[in-house]
C-alpha cells in the first residue's frame, strides 16, 4: 500500500482504485464467469482454514472448536514419535518419486502424436490414449484386481503360458508401487499429453520450414524446436506436480490395499482416513494433514524459486 487511495501491483506499479473499477466495468462479463470459481475456492478452500486450529487442540465435538482445550504440538509430537512415521513418509515419498520419474512419458506421447501425419490414425491414437482417463477409479481398481489375479488374471495366464510361475502382484509388497504407479500412468497418459499438444500447436510452423531447408531431420527438429518451444509449459506443470508431492491418490490406493501389502501401500492419506474418519481422531489427523501440506507448500516454494532462474515460474 502506498496510500489509502492507491495500491501497488505485482510489478511494483501504482494502481488507482478508479483504474481497477474501470477495468472491472469494462470486462464485467469475464469477472462474472470467474465468480463461481471464486466462490467455490472461498467456500471450500479458504473458509475451512479456520478449522486448522484443531490440530493444536484436543478437539471435543460437544465443546466445539473454540471450547476444546489447547494442547499445542502434542499431536505432531505423537505422529513424529510413532513407530509407523517413517513407513508412512517413506511409502508416500517413494510413490511420488516413482511418478516423477515417469513425468516425461506424457511429453514423449505428445511429441509422438504431434508427429503423426495421417489424420485418421492420429485421431484413433488420441481416442485410445484419452479414454482410460474417463474410467472411474473404482472400475480401474476392479480391472487391476481382475487382470492381476494369481489364478485367473490374464497377466498370469500369459506368464504361465511362457513357462513362468504365477506372481502375486497385489499381495507381494515388492510389486505394489509398480502396479499402482504404472496403472496410473496408463490411465492418465493421453490426458496428460493434451496440454503439451496445445503448446506444440502454438509453435510457429515457419521455424520447421526453415529447419527443413537447412537439412534438419525430424528428430533434430523435435530437439531443436519442439522441446524448447514447450519447455515453459513443461516447467510449469512440473512445479504444479511438485506442489502435491506428498499427496497420493487416496481412492485407488485404498481399493488396492490389503493386509499383505500394507508395508508398501500404507501412506499418509490412508492413515489419516483410518484414524480420522473411522476412529474419530480429528485433531490428530488434522495435525498430520497440516504437516503434509506444509511440506507440499515448502517444496512448491523451493522449486518455483529454482525455476525462476530459467525465466519460467508460477510467480
């Protein structure tokens, strides 16, 4: 703030309230479209922040949030000292690192689809890769359970046909992370490529024409033109993925979880579900959720700061 009548913009320029009002009145239709999204985030994301304080209280439903006694960091201390702390954090981090390793796959798919010249075949490939994204998590989990069954699953049928022995994919902890991550990558493969395809369509075709005249091959043009052209998009999406680094899709991991693979499948989100909703330990699980989000926010800030050196960042 520079005074009561002027505000300072993100770029440091002084903006008068009259200028803001003129902008809003001139583009009121756009702000009207923005209003539902604003209300949604206000009601479901910002107002609930009020309840975060129960992480520092011994929440008693009959006394309410304000009436519950303050206990400070006791819930955090309980979580950090618990015997399952490192297992939960380790599984969560390893699954997300596994997913980050496969982050370039959607980029490769987008580059491959972009290079297809036959229009009908290109549409067919897009249909095949996009469709799994629209299958519900429950159906996908059922398909995984069916396909990977040790006795009747089609994968083990092929394994036995080639002389191998059946593999217990979903009861062996060593296989769980691969099954979870690779099936998720298959489901979201084409959908994740859409943004990159949109970025590729914005590259000036004259650059390719000039490169072809200079004798550049298709592969050389991909590395010299396409990848640098979509690099800002890649960096932004990578930062956004890191913003949810400590989050794992709860529904699918819970549906695939069983007592035999618990050592590899138990993550922070499933632990919060069991203790928060099933055992009503609201303050304890609120503390775990707050810890989880603080880590996510810190990672986001760190990598956004690093990305600023390349000239591309969220802010």
